[in-house]
């Protein structure tokens, strides 16, 4: 996971582009709790919350494991641009 550093003047590197995701949408749709997803992925349940809120960007390895868990292509879950709303 890569934390997003924000704020100028603190000596921190410029904030990377945010990684948008559909983790929360997929969890709700499939009735999976944060804890269940975290346990399946071998991460702390708070990590899932950080990812969903965009506070952290996943490593490539974690992004691929999340995609495999939901059985969808990684680009269905993650994007560098905001997702358009899904049609019902």
C-alpha cells in the first residue's frame, strides 16, 4: 500500500494521482464485509477501509488479489480516472 501524501511545504513528495476503485460497491453487491474481504486477502480490515476511501493506493500485488477475489478484471475495480456511474 502506498499512502497518499498531501500538503505543500512539509517536505513531502507531491501527491500521486489518486487510484479510484469500486471495492465498496463490489462488497455491498456481493454482501461481503470489510473483515471478510480482509481475512480472505490476508490484510487488516482497516486496510480495506483505507483503500475504499482512497487514503491508500494498493500495491499491484494486492490489486490483483482483490480482482481475483471478486473474479473481475483489475481495471473493473481500479482506475486513474473517476468511474462513470454504473447503469442499473
